[in-house]
């Protein structure tokens, strides 16, 4: 049984803005230079419950907090307040390059990343060759990944991330996977994963795709849920607001 339960979630980031200081400033202020952190309230009092069979689309303007929510669901960000409860195997296609060791070979990184996804030496043994073949990297798998181009690294990352059969699938539309031919192959792989997953959460600005793929939707506005429920009703409300407010799609402060 797959389940995601977020109860009164808040997520706040503390960011220190750095600037160069002069020797005079350092001598006057001493080593305890006052550099207060800026607080960013990224997600605000969110409660979401998802069960087997749910297909949730997440929509909202750029900077609304959509990708942040997906990363919190994946466990990349811990909540500042509230609780997160997830049951089921997760495949997160949002930060797929996370967990690579630049000085290790492609083969070694397949193992490292696969273990982070919950594989064991026994379960990976039957998958590692198919992961390598899907990546189409050939002999490049024998060299450290620090020498890979950005496209090569993304291809390897996607090949590893999509090798699992997840109960919970999290997809961010910003995923870009290699050249056109590989993108077509990757899209087919994602469609297969989406059909098999018990629970799906996806982010997209393609409102038609959200309506076709999902049965539920949430509209996030400046880190808070503005509307949730039937996918077509939420999408239509968002579309109407976007039409009446052209500035809706600008990044949030």
C-alpha cells in the first residue's frame, strides 16, 4: 500500500547573504561579523493525504513552491514544522543527479545511486547491465563521471533512477534527458513507470497533460495551497485566474 501524508507542513529556509568585507570592517567588527540569516517561508501549513490510485497534478506560477513540495515528499527537505509520513517505495525524478561521486566511474556510480534508491547488491545484479545499456554510454562508464558532459551525466542519472519499479512516482517537468533520440526513449520509459506506479505526483505547466494524467490537482500560490480537488475544476480555476491576471506566472518573491 502506497501513501503520502503531510500534516500541517511548514518549510522555512535560512539563507545568509555573503559579501566581501574590508580589513577595516573586520578589525572594527571583530571575527564575529554580524551577518543575519534571511528567512524564506517556502511552504506554509500544507496538509495533503494521498492513497493508492491517486494521480495528483501540482500547478502554480513559477516560484510558487511546486518543486520544493516534491522534494519534501521525496525526503530531500525535512519539514520545519508538521509531520511527513510516507509508505511505499519512492522513485523521485526531480533531483535525479543527487548522490553522484565525481571521482568514481560510471559503473561505481550506478551502484552508489542504486543503493541510495533502496537496491541491494542482490537486486542490483539483475539490473546493472540493463541500466548501462539504457544509458548508451558504453566505454564512458569506465571513467570518472567528473569528465562527463552535462548531457551524459543526466542520461546516466535517469537510467539509474528509472530502473526501479516504484510504488510512488514523483516527476518534475523540468527533467531534461540528453538529446532528442534519448528524450523519446526516456519518455516511453516514464510512461511505463507512470502506468505501473500505485501513486503519482507530477508537476507541469502543461494543463492539458495534467487533466489527462491526473484525477486530483492542487494549485499552489506563494507556498500555500490555494485550491485542491477535482483536476478539471482546479485547472479551470487556475486558467481563469491566469487569464485575468497576466502577472500570475512571474516568479514569487
